[in-house]
């Protein structure tokens, strides 16, 4: 089904360059971008970041436990 879109000159140039580099048509790139956007929109917030969970290493092992304690200490110091 034919669809017409209007692009600003910068986006149009970028699309043209990407099509040239990837040996794809502009239409194929737009279709792929729309499909990718639709796929992402259907993910839950957890699914969007699930690949990041557990990916950080280092730091104190009790960070989540000591954070609450340290926060209470900071509040107590401010009070006086």
C-alpha cells in the first residue's frame, strides 16, 4: 500500500546515505524502522532493560542494604 511521508532535508540525506551504504532501498529502511518501533512499543519496561539487569559488576556487595542505612545517617546529620 503506497504511503507518502515528508522528511526534513537532514533526515532525507541521512536516509539516502544509509540506503546507499546498506544496499537497501529507502522504502525498505523505512519499513524496517517502523517494524522495529512497533516491536519496541510492545515490550514491557522490564523487557526493554532485561539485558542490562545483572550486567554491572563491582561495587560493594551490600550496596542496596547499606544505601538505606547511609541515607538515614545523612538525614540525621542534617537534622543536627
